[in-house]
C-alpha cells in the first residue's frame, strides 16, 4: 500500500450454522458493501487457521482518510451495521491501518 491509504479489516463470527441460508444471506449482504463509493480491493474471506475462533473476514482499502470516513458515514454502511452487523455478529475484531511513508 502507498502512504496515506487505509486498509479496513474485520474478523468476525456469526451465530448461524455453517453453510446455512442465514449465513449466506448475511455474507451476501456484507459483500454489497463493496458497492459503496470509495471502497477498493474488497475481499470477503473465510478463516482457515485454528489459532482463533473467528470464521470470516472482510478487508477493503481506501485511497485516503476522506474516502474511509465517507464509507463509514454512507447510509448503506450505516444501515448494514444497524440492521445486520449489530443483530447477527456474535464476536469481532476490527483493525484499521494507514500505510506509513518509509523513511529514506
């Protein structure tokens, strides 16, 4: 990543049975976050390591802090958080990184 870019990541667990329609419905809704303006390099991920209990991950990048803040304030994101995330996610870890400029 180039300096100033932001990578938003979240690892999470759902209460739905693995492979269930409810699980897939949530993941489909989460995937639509990629359509929000400013979202780049969106990935919906499945955890494969036994080192933690999280089952899924989402990663996305933003060109800068303004794009990141625009995503956080976008009505579609806010609706997803209120209607799906807060209702269905049982545990999560959110990490947001800003690429640092290397000293020469």
